[in-house]
C-alpha cells in the first residue's frame, strides 16, 4: 500500500504536467524544460516511496520521450494519453 503523502505529491505534480501539456505549442514553445523538471520530481518520489515497477517504468518512459527532443504533435498526443494513465496508476497503487 502506498504512502498517502507520496500519492498526494505525485498527483499534484501530475496536475502540473497536465497544465504544462495544455500550453505546449508544437510550433513554438514546447515547455520541455518545465516538463523535464516535473518528470524528474516524479521519478524521485516514485523511487523513494518504492512505487510499483509499472509506475516507475511509465514515468521513466515519459521522461525519455521528453528528453528525446522538441515536443511535436505526435509526441504531444502520446504524452496526453500518458498523463491519465499515470493518474490511474497512482490511484491503483493507493
């Protein structure tokens, strides 16, 4: 069972990820730096709180996608599908 505090922190960060994704402009400001910082925090929390491997792997995958380069439309679509998955993974862990 998850630590309630860890889940709350993860949810809060995930909400910030969703907000950043809402403002990504694939033709301009891709907000990559902000997203990298948030994914780094998510990674740290999941590792420190011994989150399920699937959640840790999913967050690592999103971090790799963001690090791979500018966020174009296909990348934005993938991240937009990933975010609700991550939210459900946190809920399942709780």
